[in-house]
């Protein structure tokens, strides 16, 4: 397969477009872009930059209620929880974050929460503090979606912590999104 037919020629730009459309609330257009994507989840480990498409897509799959691609992406990514998809000097996040987001999309909340907790802790352990606010925000969304036992209490505690860590990296939208998930708005 030619380089241009692989990750950067297909998955990368499409997965960015899918994410942008999902974040803008344009789920139908995001699903149409996803349908045009020629990458199958089981190909993720074999990409030129392994896991990159899955990591980028995972950020939007749960926002557009895409379960089949999410399930396949999680399955392909699970064997590599502490590996970080990257292209050259740009790093995305540990694969445990990809798995957590995909499990959130499929409604497997316990697995999503465990993977997102693991991702958050791994980011801290390796000193990648810039991703801790994102991991916290996503964990809040997963706890709010599961909503059982002390999930709301834990999510509220995380939200208070998120306010400080997100401010430190200049990412107030993470706090807004997490608060919206927690209040159901």
C-alpha cells in the first residue's frame, strides 16, 4: 500500500473532519464522513502511525452515537493501553483513552470509566500533565453517563479539580463541556 493511501492520506484528514463536525453538533454530517472513511478498525494497529486514526475518531464517536466503529476501534486498541499514537513530534494520548471513549460510545460505562481512569493516571505518571484536564473532562462525562452510586459526587470532585488544571493550560471549554455533561444540559 502506498504511503499516501495509508494513515495521512485517508484516516487522518477524515478523522479530523469527523471530530470537527461532531464537536459542532453536526452528527449526520460526521456520520457521512465516517461512512466515507476507508479505514476499518481492525487495521488500526497496522497503520503507518499505529492508532492515530482510532485516537482521533474516538474523540467524536461517542458524540455521534456510533457504536459499531467504536466497538471495533476499542477491540483493536485494547492490547496497547499505555502506547501513545503519534506522528513525528505530535502525540495524541495513551490508547487507554481511545478505548475509554469507544467504550463510552458503546454504552459500556464500567469499562469506559476504568480505561479513562487508567489514561488519566498514566498521563500523570509519565508527566504529561497537559492531557490530565482532557482525561478528567472525559472521565466526568463517563461518570455522568453511568450515573450510579457515588458517580455524581466523584464527577463533582473531578470538576472542581478540573477547573484548576484546565485554567493552568488555558482550556476553559473542557470545564464547560464537563459541567454540561454533569448537569445534563
